[in-house]
DNA sequence: GATGAATGAGTCTTCATTCAT
DNA sequence: CATGAATGAAGACTCATTCAT
């Protein structure tokens, strides 16, 4: 049952690239692509520079592989969102909560966004891939629920039934955490509650009763 | 009437640093701090490397000066927001529109946000300065209007009366434009309209009438 | 029996720093600290600039290491001077001859003196280290023999029994060779003979006999 | 009677090069030729770099001119030594004292020696000029007195009657002061007394009386 | 596979020198 | 004369990449 040293050489070999990618993630997050030294990535896992080059031919390839590495888990989460039940409001609420948990609060998703912003001009495909795999699914699923809710008469047919607007607080929170890390602690539950409250009610005092 | 070569030396001297800072802005925006070559900044305005160093002792100093350079105009805009008139809803609407025009749609403000995200770990003070000079004023003014509106009975005393949430679509739009530039053209007026509609009404069909 | 390429990697690695330090010595001697180019040091041993920096982080560190490198052998020689035999005059004579052979005629000791004079203001510790490790031992051992000789009645108790004065011709010769190299060939044996003759007899005609 | 501002423009003009040379002396002394910046020399007298180049075409020319500048006064002193009176011992004593006062204790002569040692390989003529104008006259005059003293039966015809040896303590003192400046204060009068005592008597106890 | 010595292209920075004002 | 903005050649230092062991 002992886990340590139990790894066969084949397992070891399969593990190495993942170790490297994890270390690369940390270094690239901390310093960005240009300012990250391959040697620092190597140091992080106790190997030498040369070892990195055994697995990845260039620093750019390593970066791209790292991006792919941290992008993978996300797909699962979005798929999971398929089978939501209940009214449209309930489905929207559930979906947004899922997005908070799976995206905004997931460090990898967050840092991926940082890479898109800071390295997007060097790695053009980053932008398209991120949009296609993260943003677009998020928006289209949101928009789908909104449209269905409108058709069902549950939501107003209004300019506010716009996915970009509805998910904005989620992206905004990601950015805030990207910038401030743990230094500016936002009250997360109040934030989410405020978001949902706004979505479903707006801030104005209901006029209907009095009129 | 000829403008060229008409500048006195004193004028030239006063102009040069601004030229440099503008060129630096463009290069740093395009490549980030580390990947920007001082020589490229110089080339952009037709001088040589050495000239840059006549005005700025190091690349880091140049970067910091550039940040200060692009941060200045913002202060005016926020001050301008002081004298808004009308109901609280009108004041909030006006303030948000002002923020769209002055911040989200201002290229410098937008790119400043990029620097905060991509170079914040290298230039720590960037984060604090940006928060203190841009984010915090934006949030506190918004919160003030919200609080007053609640006290005046114009807004619901609700979790949605939360500045972070209310301004999120503005920041989210900035980020979107930062990432996609002109490639993903969002319908700006629909976006703003959707934002304001959400803020003041939410998306739910009013229940009072039907009940 | 072939010597070349016969070195193991470990031997190479142990040798390289010494090669570099020897080459650095030659270049620094020829041009001084500031005017020496790291690349020239590298060229001298057929490697590239980068290799130097594998072993020494900065030019200053290389210089300091070079100084330590050439300073080491001296310690042995001074220790050797401990077991001198004979009358005090004989011991003084032997010690001075030892100093001529081990210091004045040793190229490294000589050039070390040049570095002290020319780079002392940049490398303050050079001065103190040189004094503590070369000059002071030389002077204190000389003074010890002089003092003992005086107590033994072998030397006059006079102002001339002053180590600074007694060893001056040795230092003066070093300086001369530093300046003129091989261009002004001083008759070394006449010089040494003159020095010892002066020390033990002065230049005046003995008065006692004639009076 | 006011000295200040009384200078005509012509006098001002004549003064400027001397100011520059004096400032250059201080900077070159402190940092050596290579590490001295022309701008620092200019700063020292409150002018700008360009001004230096009005008077001296290159840094090397400035250095050479500075050497000539500080070498001038020395010639006078040596000439002064011509008319010494008294016995040969008295003349030698007077000459050595003159050398102490005029050379060893003259800052310019001392620093000139530093330049010879540290910049001699870059400015070859420095070595020859220094030897011809300082060292050789010192040695030849000393040797002349020694030779005449031997011929007059006043000095022993011995290996010690060697100018190199006799003046060595003077040069050695210069070197010591060059290295230690004011940090190692040698008792100058004891030093000179010791030197002269050695020269005229050696350190051995006179044997003549007892034998 | 892993190493780490070596490379060399690249970048920041310095500074002697020029020249229009 | 004096200035000081501008130059550009040079040099310290870095680091992605290679390759023999």
C-alpha cells in the first residue's frame, strides 16, 4: 500500500512532464512568460535545466503545453452544467453558482485569464482558445437559459437578458482576485448574493404595488 | 507658419520626455515590460537608445514614469462626477455612463488595467496606486449614491445595492476589450442599455401585477 | 600518455576556475581592473564570455578571487622564515635574502603590490589584506630580529634599527621592477649586496681605527 | 584690491585650463584613467562636459596634459639642490632631506608615481618621462655625491655606496603613503632619522674600538 | 533519462565625443 | 566660450539552448 517509491520507472517517466508543467505554471504566473527563467522552473522540482529540454523543445512549447495542462479540467465542469433542473430562474441561479465555484474560484482558471490578458499578444491562439473553451460556453449557456426563460414568460424580454451583463460580476471577481490575491478579501457570499439579487430583482423599489 | 523645426530648444526639451513616454506606452502595451526593448522605444520616435537614458535612468524608471504619465488624465474625470443632479437613479445612471465614457472607453485606462494584471507582481505599487486612484474612487462614489438612494427610499435595501456588483459590467467590458481589442466588437449601446436595465429592474418579470 | 582530452569532467571542472584566474591575472596586470574586458580573459583560454560567468558572478568577484588566488602562495614562504639559525646578523641576512627571493622576485607578489596601489581605492579591502598578510609580517619579523639583536648587543640601539628602513630597499626594488619590468635591468646581486652592506656597515669610513 | 571678479576675461580664459587640470588630477587620482568620467571632472568645477572638450580634444590628451601639469614644479626643486655646501656627508644628508621634503612629501610627486605604476602600460611615455625627470636625476645626483665622497676618502668604497640603495627608503615611504594615505601614520622624523642613521652608520655595533 | 558545462545572441547601460545653438 | 541634447560604439551580464558524458 505504500505509495512512495512504489512508482515504476514508467510511472516516474510519466510523472516528470506533469511536475514540470506544474512548476512552469507557478513560475509563469509569478513572472510572466519573458521574465520566467527555465532554470527557475527546473530548480522548483530539483532538476537541472537540461531536464526540461528533454521534455519540451523550447520555452514557448513549454508555455503552450502548460496552458493546455491547466485548461483541461475546465471542460468537465462545463459539461456538468448540462443537466440542471427546475424553473429557469433556478437553472440560472444554479448555473451561476456553478460558474463561481468552477471558474472564478478555481485558481487555474483565474490565472489562465491572466495569461490571456498578459501574453495574448505573444500567443495569439491563447485568446481564441480561451474564448472558445471558456468564455463562449459560459456565455452561450447563460444566454440559452435567458432566452428560454423569456420564451417561458419567466424573464422579462428586456435588454437586461444579456449574457454578457449577467455573467460580468463573475469575470469581474476573477479579475479582482487576480490583482489582489488574498490581500483584498471580498466577502464572497455577500458578493454572490448581491449578484443574484441584482439579476433577479434589480435595485429599484418595486413600483407595481403602489401603482 | 511652418511647424517643423520651429520649436525652440526649450520646447524640444520639454517635449522629448512626453514623446518617449508615449512611445514607451505603445511598446509596453504591445510586449509587456520584460519583452520590450528600450531600443524599440527609441526607434519609434527616431532617436537612439542613448537618448532614452538621457531622460530615464533605467528601463524600470521609464516604465514607472510611463504609468504615471497615463494615470494623470483620469483624476480629472472622477472629479467631474461630483456635481451630478437629479434623483438617485438619475445620478447613478449618469455616473455609470460617465464611467463608461471616461474609463472603460479610454484606451489608457484600459491598458493601465492590463499593466496592473500583468506587471503587478513586478511593480507592486502599481496595484495599490491603481486601486487607490481608480477602483476605490469608482466604488466609493457608486456606493455613496446607492446608500443615499436606499435612505431616500428610492432603492431597495438589498444585497444588490453593492457597488462591486453594480460596476462589475464596466470592468468586465474593459477586460473584454483588453483581450479582444477590435476583433470582438460588442454592441456597446446594447451593452450599456442592458447594464442599466439590469441595475434598475433585474431580469425577472414583475410579480406584483400578476399576483 | 596523451595529456590532452585525457581529463575527466571532474578534473576539467576543477581546472577551469584556475585557468580563468590565471588568465584574469594576466589581463588585469596588463590593463587594470576597469580597462580589462571580461571577453579578453575568456579569449585567453579559448572559451567565451559566458563561461567566465559560469564561475564568477561579476567582474568584481572575479577580480577579488584572482587576488585571493595569487595571494595564497605567499603565506608558505613567510612561515618558512620561522626556523632561521645563527647570529642575529646571520638571521637578518637570511631573512632579507628570503624576502628578496620570495617576495621581490616573485611576480605575483609584485603585481599584487601594483593592484594595491592602482585598485586600492576601488577595492578597499585589498589594502588592509595586503598590509596584514604581506607588509606587516615582513615588518614585524624584521623588527623582532632587530630588537633581539639589540638586546643581544649585536646591533646598535639606534634609530637605524627600524624595520621600515631596513626593508625599504626590498620594496623599492619591487616597485622598480613593477615600473620597468625587464627594460631597466638592475644588477640584482650588486643591489642585494649593497643593501646588506649598508645595513650592516653604513657608508661612512670607520672612524675608530684612524682616530 | 579686491581679488575676486577682478579677473579680466583673458585671465578667466587662461585660468580655465588650469582649473580643469586640477580637477582632472583629483579625479584621476581617485579612480584611475579608465574609471574616471569626463563628466565628473566637469562637475567638480561646475561646468559641463562640453567645456572640457573646448580645451582638450580627448580624455587621453587631458590625462597627458594633467601629467605635464603636475610634473612641472618638480624641476625647480631638483635645480635647487645644486648649490649644497659642506662635507660630502653633509651634502648627502642635505640632499636626502631635500628629497624628502620635495618629493616624498609632495602630494603631486607621490600621485605621479601612482600614475606611473597604474597607467604606465597604457601611457608608455609616462614611464620614460618619470624616470628621466624624477628618478634619474635623483639617482645621479645621489651617486655623484657618493662617488665624490668615496674619492675624498669620506665614504667607504663599498657596495653600499649605491644610489639605488641609499634613496630606497624615500621611494618606499612614497609608496607607503600612496597606499595608506593618512590611515597609517608613520612617524616621519623617526623614519628620516633612522634612514640617515643607517646610511651613515649601519646597524652593527662598531668593532674597531674593542678589537 | 539526466546532467551541467559551454555557448553566443541579445539586452541593458555607460560614456567619450560631437555639434547646433 | 559654454552648453547639453544626442549619438553610437562598447562592455557587463543574462539566459535559452546544445551536447558530450
